[in-house]
């Protein structure tokens, strides 16, 4: 599946995120599930998202970021790529050609049936 970029129309994004939820719901029932990829999302440091997102490079989430955090929250997932504190230089995965913009848009989402086990990952 290709993740629609932030600039794409909402109906295209709606279809993708609905399909992502369906795929996740059809995963076998294991203790751990790890969807990962270039989700084209900026997950921010909004206080409301802190329990599932932790420490992000971005101050604010973009529309795709809000969409993924809504899925993460509803499916009892964590965004592990932002969970642990790191210097910003280690948080971004893309730098613009002019070197002025850095983005973290690749993420690992983790589901664990045992919530206390999340500390072990």
C-alpha cells in the first residue's frame, strides 16, 4: 500500500487509513504486532498524544499525523520511533535539498497485548 502524502485529497487519505485499519484488524492474534513504514506523517508533541507518541521531532502533527495517532490510540498501539528521548539530529529521516527542513516521517507502530511489556521493547 502506498501512503498518500499530506497534499493528497482527503478521500484518498480516508481510503488508505480505512484499509490500514482493516489490515491491522486482520493480523493474527499475537502478543506483539509491528506495522512499520514510510507513513508520510509528522507526529507532533501535543500533550494529548504523549501517552502513545512520546518525544517527537515535530512540535505539531500534520493531518496525516493526526490520522495515524487516532488509529494508534484506537488500536492500543505506540509510536515507538518517538518514544525515547534523543537529540534532534537522531530523530529525522529526511533533510530538504537546501538543508533547512528536517522531517521524521518513517515510523514503527507497536501493539503489545501486555502493556507492562512495552518497557522491554
